[in-house]
C-alpha cells in the first residue's frame, strides 16, 4: 500500500473506528501488502476483512497472515479464518475451502477417495456412518495415504454436526489426511473448538462497514478530496467486496 493510499484509507477508516495500518507494527503492514499481491486483491480490501475481527491482537494477526501467505490462501474467499477455543482465545485456521485449494494445487496430487464405515447391526438409526476414511494419492509415492476419523470422537452439539454429520465427518477426514499427505503444519484443536467460528466475524457487520465506506467516499468526492478516477475505482472495489459478502451471506442462509 502506498503512503498516499494508506493516508486516504486511514482518513476514511478512522472515521468509522476501524483498524488501520497505524494500529499495527510495520511487520503486520508488510505481511498484509504481501498477501494482497499473492491473492491479487487491494490492500484496502484486506483491511476491511481484518476489521471483521475487532479484538485481534498483533501476534494473532501475524499468525493468521503468515498462514494465508504460506499456503497462498485468499481470506476474502473464506479460505482462512479465526476460531475461538473454549477460553475464547482466537486461533488461525484453514477452512475446508482452503484445504481443497491446497490439495488441488499441489503438483503431486493424483486423486482422492472417501469410504464410509459400515454401520454395526442394530445401529441403523444413526444419521451418519461411525467412521470415514480418506485416501489421497500422490504421483510421487508408491503407496497412498489413508486416514480414518471416527464419529464418536468428533461429533458435538454444534448445529452443523447435528444437521449434516456425514459432511462434517468427511471434512475432518480430508483435513487430517491432507496434513499427512502434504506435510502441512496447522494448529490441532478438539472438534468442539473447530466447530466454533469467531463470533465477531459476521458478514452483516462487514456489510454495514462497507456501507459507511461508500458514504464516506461519496462525501470525500463532494468535498473534492478525491479525484474522479480515484473515486470511481474506490467505489467499484468497495461495491465488489460488498457483493461478495452478500453472496456469502445468502449461501450460508441457504445451506
């Protein structure tokens, strides 16, 4: 982010009490700009995303950005996120979309299979199989990598585990298999911790912030603080991010 861009964004952002580059040390700003180049987005967009986590400390911000940079994951597409543990401590995490991107982009990836465990006699009333095995094939290995995860060890009271336990079990098997197959190092949490996303990261709240940004940009245009071409670009990028968030909100509601 250039000094001019940073100054303009800070002027707008401070009006709405958002986190700005000045709220973090230089190392965080550098990582933010580096991630923006990797995933081909504007730095301003990533600052809006970061403001979905208003209580984020510097250490956690660094770990979250490092995770995204290391695996070339796009936060705006929901490929990385923060999750709170039982003590409400935030932890950077790769989402299922992020795992699929990593797997499909690996040059040695040669296929994936899932196998459901067989229901024991008398347990036909179960809504999901007792286990799920994931097998990942690599073109540079003689033997595939197999991991089996068990429903009894993972299922909890989170709504997703109640309504779609089969899908959640498949996701957990995929995540653990990918870790072994590709040597990916990520924090390991209990299933109940992984099932609790950061409560503050609410798309509707981000959309409200973007509405304020649009209003502030129009005010700056009226006051002559932004040139016409710069204003058009700024308004366009903000509208695009707002539509992306709206689309994500609709998808969640329709699941």
